[in-house]
C-alpha cells in the first residue's frame, strides 16, 4: 500500500492531537450526563464519541487534500455532519468554560455540584447548536450585497459601472455543481456590466474541472466574464483555462485587455497568477493599459501594495474567506483571517488605489461559516 505524503500524515497527527485536547469539555459533559452512580452508559458514549471524532479527522483531512468525484452522500451528508461534530467539540472548550465560570458561584451557594454539572452540559449543548448553525445554515445562506467604490482614475462616462465579484467557489465534494448554479443564477439576476471571479474555482485536484466549466459557462454580463487562478486551481490548470475560454470565461494570467464598446470609454481589465502557486508578473499584466482606469484581478490580497504602486486603480481579491469564523457584524475587524494578513476582508486604500477583498462563497478546511457570510458582491464604480 502506498504511503501518504509525509506532510498530510503529519497534519493528520497534529489535528488528531488538537481535537482530543479541545474536545475534552464536550466529552466530560457527555460523561456526566445522568444521575450520579449510574453514569456508566454516559461514560461509554463519551469515549465512543471522542474515538469517532479523533479517528474521523484522518479521512476528513485527506478529503480536503485530495478531493475527487465520489459518492454524493459523502460531501452532502457525511463530511458536513463530521465537521459539525468536530467544530462542536472545539467550540465547547470556550462555551463550557464560560458556563463553568458562571456556575462556580451558583454551585458554591447551593452547596453542591449540580449547578456546575448542568452548566457544563448547557455549555456543550450551546457549542453543538452554534456548530450546526454554521455548517448547515450559515454556510449555505449567501448574502448579496452592493458596495460603491470611488475611484479618482475612473472617467465620468464610466460612473456607475457595475461589477459582480465572486471568489473562492471551491467547487468539489462539498460544494457541487447544483450549489454553483445557484450562485450563477443569483449573479445573473444583478444584470451587471462585468463579472469578475478571483480564483479558487476548485477544491483540489482536476476531478471537478467539468463542474467548474459547466457552472461558470452560465454567467452573463454585458462586457464579459473574467477570472484569475487561485492557489487551489493549479491542477492541470492549462486545460482548465482552455475549457473556460471555450465557454466565454476569459482567465487572465499576467495579462490584460480593454473592455467596452468600440469608441466608448474603456476599462482595462487585467489578472495575475497566484502568489503562492504561480509566477506573478504585475508589470506584464498591466502592460498596454495606457491612461485607462485599471481593474486587476489577483487572488491573494497581499499583492495589493505592488499592484497599487504599479498603477492599478482597483484590485479585486479573495483567498482569505474572511477567516470563515469572525465576530458577526465586525468581520472586517475581528476574524481568523486577521491572524494571517492585514487585508482580511472588505475595502482598503493605498493612495488613490483601492482593494476589495471578497469573503468567498465556498469553504476550505471545516465546512463552516460563523460571522463571515458567503457573499456575492455588486460593486458600483464611482468617478470622483
């Protein structure tokens, strides 16, 4: 039997250890269920739950590293259920701790441990409810929002130009063709001038090229549909780009072009390769832009300073997923993505240039979103 790549095997071992440690409060809550002296079944259930979750980390991690077409129930049912259980165990570390801190005074006043045990169990239940909401509701509940972006380089004739921005679809076992078609339908209802898709079209591997092409072929916009590649897309990427081009989706790889009607004010639209997996050449992408206002598609927002210095008026990016977990209503300030980049989500400025970082539509890692909603964004460009 071939050995798994060492990086995946090490990741699985670390994830299993982390899971066992952080799931301890939830397991304790299960073990303490039932009346004192008759908790044998509860303890067995707790041990079985912990064993299943820790073991399940391996297959779930490998699904993320090596996605491929498989039985539909795996992506639609098995993986989401596991992610909800796994996340519940991790969340219970925080929720049961908070509940225990509240319960300590009550337990002391009551002269017993009943209030403490009850609080521990309520904390675990709260963690389970939040995890289930994030996996089965918020992850699929896409918001469509509108944002106006002032650009000093935009000619007056293009004031009000509308762009539909999509990013990080991660089409694969967990987000299939049907879900992607729903995103496409919602985008087409906006009736925009241009559609921009900023990478991570796939989960991993080349097994879902057909689903990506089928979905994106349905996008419609007056001036066309443009995309760039993300770090998850470099699996036979030349073939993917040719297939997308055949259905009208132009994948920009260190190149750009003018869009718009002949003789009318034009927008220069460019795109670059991914910062992690490709060979980025911002200068090549912007070559030939002349005096036209420039829109640059770049999957990774960390390219923004270089793109702004090179003359891009507006950079559209994704990659961060806004962390997938963030404080509700404060996603642009407090979320997991802030641990890895200063361009976590939302609108940023550098001189006259602007960057918009999309929160993404799909997920990577645990299939959960809390606070960081999946989104389709209608960008309205304004001349200043």
